């Protein structure tokens, strides 16, 4: 099942007797676990019929014994095992397996198994699937984050400009919990009737709308030397808000997309946007970048980015060791 279906059922008070929430992305695991904690019991009932345990501090014996009890003040008792990946699964899971085959109908037992996938080959995994609800919370690929950000705004009837979504994607990475915190901040601080714009990102998240990786990419695509060097000087003066490894990593992704654009057999907007994993709003920039950086030059730039990435790690730095000098030298080579 997917998270939205599970959350919808929880809202309707359609609960499963046992949940296995597992995977590399902790955001949806927390989302479902928190929804159960909020919806199953009211505040007065929680003191009697809710139990929160942590994997490293408990055992399967304790969990199963607790699960076999009956609620005192409500129709259900809720038991949530946080950090369930720390349980001694190899040596103790047989006891849980027996419980899964004979569930207590009034107990809702939740395993929040984070940072890795549960082994699907195990007999106990099959028991979770057969008798309860299983959610695999997978990491989103980087090229999917932008559309995910846009979808989060659309889900609450808000609009975000593609450039603003790209800024968030570039700077917040793939940590969905972190991204959602910033989305909530924007929803709270920007009037309902307004589309989220780059200026709002600058005002509420602290990312400069004029001096950021996104604008540097745009300046490079246009071969605007003056603008590119202005941005580089800003980066050099503000290294903490613009870490060089992050800047070079983002430029690497950007030029890989330019290279991919060169080799697309179908460069129509919808097809190209899908292949590159970008909004159609940005295709004109990629077309321009492809004109200004032919295939040979694009390969050359990707090579430079690889070399200078090593320099940020202290390898082969030559006479320059300051990050400001490294990024200035790199951008000069990209543009010439």
C-alpha cells in the first residue's frame, strides 16, 4: 500500500492490526506513525492504552506480552515501536512470528523500521504482508524532488513558480522532512492567493534569489561572464551558505543534463522535459546551454567539474587552496 491510501484509511478509522513501516526514507514512516498516534486514541485514553517503545531498549518478549493485553479505556490499544531496526530480529523474531499468526484483534501494533528495507525474503515479512499493512518508504530520486515539491503545494491548493521549486530542490536536497518544514513555513507566511515566487524563497528560507546555484547555472548557460563572476564572488564571500562541494555537485548534475539533451532523439518540450526530469519552463535554458556548449565542450566541462571536486577534498590543489580561488578558476575554465 502507498502512504496516501494508508493515511486515508487512518483518517476514516480503518486500522490494521499490525503495521510494518520500513525503507530508506524516514519521512513517510514518521508520517504514518504520527497519524496513528494522533487518530487512534484521544488524550484521555492515551494514558491507559498507548505504549511507545524503542527498539534498542526493548525486546520481542516485551512487545508480544504488551500486544496480548486488552485495552482498558477504549476499543483499541496502540503500541508503537520506534527505531524498530534496532530490535534483535535474527534471534527473537520467531516469537513475533507466532504472534502475527494469532493477532489480538483490539491491538494496533506498529513497527517503524527506518533507514533500510526489511528483508522481503524472510518468513516474517510474508506474515506482515498476509496479516497486516506493509509500507515501503523508498528514497525519491533527485530528479523527482522538484515535481514532488510542486505536488505538495498543489495538495493544499497552493501554486509555486517552477523557478522557486527549483531553488528549493537545489538547496534542500532529498531530505523530505527538511523540505516539508520549509514548505509549511512558506504556506504559513505567503498569502493564500499568491503563487510562491523566488522572492518568497529568499525571504522565508534564506536562499538568495539572485546569487544561488540556480542563477549561476543560468548565467553559464547564457555565457554571461559578468553575472557568473558576480555570483562566484558572492559564493566566495559566503562559503557557509554556499558550500563548494554542493555547488560543484549541482553544476555536475546540470551539465550532465545538458549532455543528455544533446543526445535526445526527440527534443520536443514534453518529451525532453520528461527525459531530463525538469519542468518544461526550463527547456529554453537547456536549448540555449546546448547551443553555447557543444558536445565536446560539455564533456570538457564535466571533466573540469570532476577535477575540481577533488580539489575541494584537498587533492591536487596546486598553488590555490582557498575555496574562493577554486570556484573562480573553475568557472573561468567553464566559460573559456
